[in-house]
C-alpha cells in the first residue's frame, strides 16, 4: 500500500454550529463529534460564498466564485458590470480541481452524494418531465436513467474515477415530486461500495461524501417515506443493514429527551451515514493512514443568514483528524476558508500545490502554528465583504439596471442582495441590512447588529477595511464601485426597502423557519 494518506472528506449542507453536538447543539452527532475529538476543530473556518453551488465550487476549484470562467457565469455577467454571484457557477470538464490533482497524483478518486457544481440538470439530454410523472413508468424511468448516466459521466470528467449515489442538486428540485426525498442509505451504500472496490487497489484513495442533508426537504418525511427514492427513480426494495436503522432514530432521540424534527432527526441520520462509512474504512483495514475531514457548504442555524455575507452565513464548522499527525482534541483560531482546503490537503498528502488558486496551504495552522493571515474575502449576489480577526466590512452595490428601475418607479420594491425584488433570509436579523456600507466590530458584536460605518471615531478603520476589500476586488475582471450611488440614501429608496421588508414569502419554506432550528 502507498505511504501517502487516504482522504475521506465528509461535507453536509446548510449546517450551523448549533446543529452539531461538539458545538453544544441540542442534538445527537456522536461520530461527527469524534472527528473533532480525535483531531482539530477550527473555530474560524469560513466559506467564500454562503450558498450550496458557489461554496462547493470554491472547495473543488480553490478559487472564489467570481473567478469562474464557465459560459453560464460569463454570459450573465458582462465584464463592464458588477457580477452577480449565485447559482450560476459551474465546475466544467477540464477545470483544474482538487479531485483532478489527486487523480493525477495517483489517487483512486470517488464521489458520492450531492454535486451541485455543474450545469443545470435539464441541459443534459433535453428530457421533459411532468412533476406528477410516475417514476415507474418505463418511458419516464428510461429518461431518468439517461440523465443519471450523464451526471455520472460529468462528475467523472471532473477528476473522479468513481461516481455513484449522486444527487445532482437539492433533492426537492428533482423533476418528479415522487422523488422529493433524501435517501442516505443509498448514499452510504455507494460510498461503502467504493471502499470495497478500492481495498484491492495499491493506490491511496480520495473519497468525497457529500450528504444531501441538512438542506430540505423535511428529514422526518424522508425517513418515513423515502426509502426507495434515488436520483434515477425508485429502487425495488429499501436498502437495509448499511447503517443504523431509520426506526432507531426516533428511539435514540426519545431516550436523549430530544424532540423529533427536521433538525434533530436529520443530523442523527446523517451522523449514522458517516459513521457507517468510517466503520467500513476500519473494517477494511484502511484507517491507519486516513485523513478524515468534516465540513459543510455554508451556515444557517439560529442565525439564519444564509444567502448573505454575514457571519451566520459564512462562518461554518470544520474539523479534521489524522491519527499520529494531528493532536487529538486540539483547536485552531486561525482564519481559514473553504478555498484553502484544496492546497491544504495537497500539502498534507505530498501533492504539488495547485496553481492560480485563491486559497493557500493552511496545514501548519491545523497542526497548531500561529496565524499570520490578515483577512478573508467573501461575495454573494451584489455584495462583497472582508473580515479581519476583529472587523467585518460588507459593501453592497446595485447594478446600473437595478438603479434605473428603482429610480424610474417601474418597481415597487427594492432589490435585495441577490438582485431580486423579494424578501431575504437575513433582513429581519440585521437591523441595518439595507445600508450599502456596513462595519461591525466582531469582538463585541458577533451577530452584526450595530453598523459602525458612520462612526467618526473609526475613520481609520473604515479606510483600512476599504483598502483591504479593494485588494481582493482588484483580482477580478468586473468593476465594483467604491462609492455607492446617492440614490440609496434617498427617502424613495428606503420606502422601496420597507416594501421589500413586508415581503416574507421567503420564510414560507417551513423547514427554514426560525423555530425549526
């Protein structure tokens, strides 16, 4: 066997700190907790962009979403305009990715779970579906299978030798309503199959297991009704005996005196999946030299700041263990980001550092070295942000088209961070959400509720943070004005903002309501 370490990388969706046991969340996550207990937990790990697609893009490519060169991103973002970061970034075949680097270095690479870093599903084969189609209909089943085969080929084109158990995006975005369920046993089985195939291989392995949870649809409903569901249709019978039973989830939660809801059932179900995959590693004798990483794509939790550059959206859980190399129970407060994972794992595994990436190797910091990093950069929609250890600066600029529509009175709402005329997850949590320049002292205001941008005593801090942000912005092809248009200081703009504040439709998705977390 190779002396290079194996890599087992678990990543979840929509996971905040309070949704994990080792961060004192009122949940059961014994296996995920053990990763931190056996290794290092990072208290200041962040994503570059606070949503599924762009965050996963940054993990895999090592670059910020604004450096995406995929046709879909470039078509919608002409270089003479502010670019909009959203679900428009793709990992294209031929792109230098983390998986490609490991594959080129002789690793056996595998991917299981939620992809969400490629072209929209409907572009694969041009198949049309009715939401009420029956997945058991032979014609429907054939089209679903053809789409799935295209998905596997696409993922393999990104540097993976093995691609199974794939969810192309969120499971509730599948074209058939009958398939709007999670099925973690299907994912667990695919990961275990990879490991069983690999045990006969002299190469080290790199396995990315990307759970479709904690994102919706509702976990309890999936546990009850989704045992046959896959991306390509329905199984003939449920998958059993690959992880702790679904029935035991209720029992264990009740014994721990915990409620049974989307959050508690979902994290325990996910933990069961990851635990079973790790147990397969142990069973096959592959655990002695395996790096295990736990991360998520973006934050959510009680501070529901998903889809924003606030800390609740970009600061996320991260832990790693590698027995004999990382001190058990250690902790790092270094400024870390998901773009760093690619070069960091390359360093740990003795692989050449990737070129032309925004991330930097932070392996020494995970081992306990001091932190000399001064700041981190974030982007989402039409907002950009930078933070230091203490300060956070968020800058938001409307596009020329948005400004014209608001000034002319052709719209009755103000455009939000994403360039939409609807409510935003974080607008009720941050009192000065609509201020286009925001400065926060994270040492005393970690929830970012007191905007200090206009404080006369902080002019030097304001200038410094603007300079830091401009340093990052200058690496992109698109403009981002330092000064906002005067219209956003007018009463007319604030009236439109008030109209948008009254639009709470975004909270109609029940598993995102505050009480669910």
